[in-house]
C-alpha cells in the first residue's frame, strides 16, 4: 500500500502497488517476511501491505521469462547489470520491465538477486 525503504539487511525495499507474496505472517512484531517477483526476500512493516483479491490465482500470473547470456557485459552505470556468458537472467515483469524497458536494453535479475538493465543483443531467450 505504501513505499518502504529498507534500513537493515533483513528488510526489503517495497513500492506502492507492488505485489509480494507473504512467506511468514506477522508474529506480533509488526513485521511480515515477503518475497517479491524477482525472488528477493525480506521484512516489511505489516501495516504497509494488504491482502489482494482472493480470486487471483497463480495460474493468472504471467510465467517468468528467462534469457541466457551469450556474451559477458560489464555494467557502465549504477542502473546497469553486469552479466556473464552462460548466466541465466530472469526478466522483470510489468509494463516497463523485462523486454519493455527500452530499445536495445532489457531489465532483469541475476542469480545474486541484483536488478538492472543490460544490452538485449547480449542474450537469447531461454526456457527453464
């Protein structure tokens, strides 16, 4: 429901409108452990999230898309993602993520849960 900025390594940044999956309910501490669409896990304040319509099923969620790096690329800025040849990258979802990021640039998450953009011509589609 609200933006949250993590202030410890156990917490996770979350954005208003972002859908997260609850891993551990509030145990009375006021915190909930969640996982985002990129697979990152962490704590967020329980009062910052709300249950979404129970009619949504995992079948309605788009399948995760992956690419395999065919060339290595070293990030040139803080928004970019270094990738290694052979590495599998999960594309981020949403209207401005993944292949929709920008012409020639895609956004994804590497195996270390780092999010960033990379040149689209350095990867090929990959089916897990």
